[in-house]
C-alpha cells in the first residue's frame, strides 16, 4: 500500500492531523489499534469531566442547606455510568468517528502499527510506503509502579474507573497527581471511603504549595484520607478486597485499588529505533515544529512528544498540519502551557510555579489574593475556597507563571494564559478594567499584591 501521509495513533492529536490533511487533498492513512478518538473521549477527559459535573451537582445540592433552604440528597451512580456509556462513548464504539474520518477523505486501518524507518509503517502483513510524512501520535499508557503483589490484584487504572457501574464502598488511590485527585474527590462525594496515597510531600506535587495545601483541606472536608509521603510498596488481595502496605509500614484495606501514578510512552512498541530514536527515551524528542530530530519527514505530537494534555495534542496537530502543507507557522513554546485539575475548587495553572521560576534563575516577585476576600467570592459563600497567585519576572515586568484556584479556576486561568503568552506588561494588566463582581477581579487584587 502507498500513501502520502500515515498517521500512527488516532487520538485527539492524530485524528485532527489525519482529518485536516485528508480534507486538504492528501492521501492519508490513519492507523489505530483501539478506538479512533484515543484516550480522551473514551477513558479520560470526557468521561471524567462527566463524573465531575455530577459530583459538582451533588456539592451544590448540599450547599442549598446554607444558601437556599433545605435539600436531601440521594446519590445514584447509574445516571453517571449511563451518560458515560451512552453519550460519551457510544458504549466504547467508534463507528461514528471512523465514518467521519472516511467522509473527510481518509483511509482507516485498524491495527497495531510499527515504524519501519522514516518512509514506512507496518500494520500486520501490510507495509505502507509513505511519500510525504509520518506523524507519530501514539499517546501514552498508565505507568504501573513496581508494587509487590500488584500483578495478582484486579486493580483499576483510569479505564476501570470510568467504566465503573457502581461506586466501591472503599477505594485506595495510589498517586496524588491531577488524575488521582479528581478521582479521589469524585468517588468520595459519591460515598466511597477514599484513601489517597502520595509518595511525595504533597498531593498535586507539581503545582504551587498553596494549591496543594488548599486541596488537602478541602479533601479533609470531603472525608478523603490523604496520606502524603507514603508510597505504596505492597498489595495483597483477600476475601473483602485489597490491602495496600506503604513504605511507612502502614496498611490500608479497601474494596478496590486505583493506580494513578502517571503515564508513559512505549517507544519500543512503536519501533522508534528504526528512525534513530532510543526506545528508552521518555518521549520522542522533537523540535519546536514537532519534527523528529534526525528523521526528516517524521513528526511526533501529543502525549508521545511530552504534551500531556488534549489541548497540547491539538495545538501540536495544528503546527504539524501547517508544516506538512508547507504553510508558515510559529513553532510551539511551553511559555504559556495551561493545565487544569478539575477538582472543586478547580486548580488551574499556567507557565512556571514560583519554585520553577526561581530555579531557572528568574528574579521573581509574587502576588497572591484570596477568592473568598473578593466581592464575588464573599457573595458566593460556601464553596468559595481559592486564590490567585502570580509569578512575575521582576526585571521584565511580565508574568511567567500563574495559578488560579476557585469555583471556576480553570476559566479565570484564560486571561492569565493570554497575559503570559502575549507577555502583557503587568502595568497594563493593572490598568485594565475588571467587571464587578466577577471571580477574575481577584487577579486585580493579586496584581496589587505584587508590589508588596
Ligand atoms: C483520567 C484522565 C483524565 C484526563 N483529563 C484530561 C483533561 O481534562 N484535559 C486534558 O487536556 N487532558 C486530560 N487528560 C490527558 C489526555 O487524555 C491526553 O493528553 C490525550 O488523550 C493525548 O492525546 P494523544 O492524541 O496524544 O494520545 P491518546 O489519546 O493516548 O491517543 C493515542 C492513540 O494511539 C493509539 N496507538 C498507540 N500505539 C499504537 C500503535 N502502535 N498502532 C496504532 N495505534 C496506536 C492508541 O490506541 C490511542 O488511541 C486526561 C488523562 C487521563 C488519563
């Protein structure tokens, strides 16, 4: 078989590249071993945010007792599971997505693909000879830590958790990053007794310490037993579930274990050595146009190139589409890469944390304001925890990092992402007009605090 372009892996990144290049008239083959659409719509962003939507509704229902009378809440997981099965994933069936891709002009091959040098891809018995471009978009899979006995336990990763048809009575979550935190709060608010184990000093260890501390307090109110600096080292199943032992010698028993210790790319499975990329690398190394160094005609995008988020996969895809079509495009930069943990409150962040900025040699000035002390936060009352933290490069007078925690922390983050991306001087941000009483007015207060 011959093709102008082969896209290996059809998650959000690969699907976008393949569809747009096919629409542009190129002969594109999209290769996917599981479901066209990838992790995001079937097992990650979309179903988990449906769970978040449901748990937010529960939390707001309880807040009626403070704000608007009396509520009695009867939790039921069935509508959540049904919505994920019927609305989000079509019962984990990609027929519609495959038809959409074909009607855009693409050719679809279901199978486990492998690179065969910079001009070929092998899928089963088929060798595809590529004339113009190969785009590697094979994503990541859960990183499973070396925990004694885990192999013998029927544990969940994100996939098991989003396919849950009922809420376990108790759950141990191994890993307190964004995914672990989202699942911890969701299952706790649906009535599970949740223990969250994190080996590092804080949950959400890559975010600002203030965000970790705040989430820690909120989780305590939710009844989540957060155990920081406790890594799971052993696991055993018994009659009533699983017992997990930590490196501090404590044990936790639960009906179910959920492993959420990050993701890893499997470069050996993709055959990157045939394009000169060491299969032991964490990600495929790329330049700012996502071109694989030393392999002309090969691009890598999304999680396999270290993207980590759906918006990064799609951002990468746009650059690669332009590059392959010979259209000028600015390259990617990590300066204003946003990230949101969809807990309640949401933890949004962009650019560098204070520590990262200091470690990279920036002369830093920070400003912070509490959402609860803004007019809107005060009016909001219950559920108003949050803050804005700004990290300024003092010499240049521009922001290099920002964190927005609050009821709509991820939405408020948008203006901070713009400020960092466009390097808007903080003086200009101070003179901007902030609508009253919005949550984003807390940004104005944090800017005022920068001077102190
Ligand atoms: C629980 C959870 C929640 C998340 N929530 C969010 C969120 O709210 N917002 C956000 O931005 N991100 C979120 N993410 C991250 C997001 O899911 C990923 O960043 C995104 O899916 C990456 O897209 P991708 O196209 O790079 O890879 P993927 O979505 O992983 O797709 C890669 C595809 O390649 C296929 N493939 C792999 N190897 C081969 C092969 N050899 N041959 C053929 N096909 C192959 C796979 O089957 C897969 O379909 C979440 C992740 C998890 C786990």
